[in-house]
């Protein structure tokens, strides 16, 4: 269908602003996004049989501002990369972006940070035990009230007074197995939430 010049100009300006905001996205993917959106807009007016400047403005307003739409595409792009790579660093990077957009993303980010943190701590303690066998490990330590509390120690300083190394050398295999398992489980759960979130959202 034939579209008035001013209506076409509005579409070009909108897509140009969107293209400028899609930083960090590959050029090929940017072209695909822009062309899909252009096709989406044109198909909408082809179905109605009428394209006016006012109608174009209303259609573009329904899509949201170019900045908002670009943010959604960038987030989806990061989440897609995390889903494929399964790299903890890539996952955390995408979750930080997701957390800035939704409460659900914030809670998934917190859970993932906690899972990765404890998994890495367990592995570090297992390694530290090899170099500091007398001070590294999982210890019970008396607090000020006289109760015992658990503490992971990397072997710095002297053995704590009144403390007890709970696992001894068992911390090495347990730390590696549980730590690696926790990192893998955290990755699996984070990717599951990412996949579910992406499927629930339909971008234009």
C-alpha cells in the first residue's frame, strides 16, 4: 500500500532512534530487528487499508518509546546469550539487566548470587585446605554467648582458640563436589527462569 511521505518519515525517525539505542547488539541482529519492526508496522496498516500520519503516531506510541523498546531488546539479547552459553558470568550479566526491569529478575539475581557465592566458597576452602591443612576448613567457633557457630576458613592466621575443624580432610572432596554441584545447579535454575521469562514475553 502507498504510505504518505510524512507518515513514512515518522517511521524512519522512530526506527533510527531505536537503531541508535541498540548498542551492544550485533549489526546483523540490529538490521533484523529494524526490518521486522518496519514490516510489523506496514502489515498493520495494510490490514486496515489506510495509513495516515495520525495513525502512524498511534501505532508507534503503542510500541512504546524507542528507548524503552531498545532496552527490552537488549535485555532479551543478553538473556538469549546466557541461555545458550550457560556461563555464570554471562548469566549474572544478563540477570543484572533483567533485575533492573522487573522484581522477578531481582529475586532470580539474588538467588543466583547466593548460589554461586556459596559454591565458590566451598571450592576455595577445599583448595586452601591443601596449602593450610591446620587452619583451613569448616570450623565450629564459640561466639560471645558461648554457643558454637560454623565458619568457613581459608587458612589465614593461626588456628582459632576453642575452635574445631569439623570435616578435616573430608572438606577437600566434599567442597569440590558440593561446590561444583551448587554452581551447576544455580546455573541450571537461572537458565530455567531465563527461558521461562523469555517465552512469556512477546516482542513486536
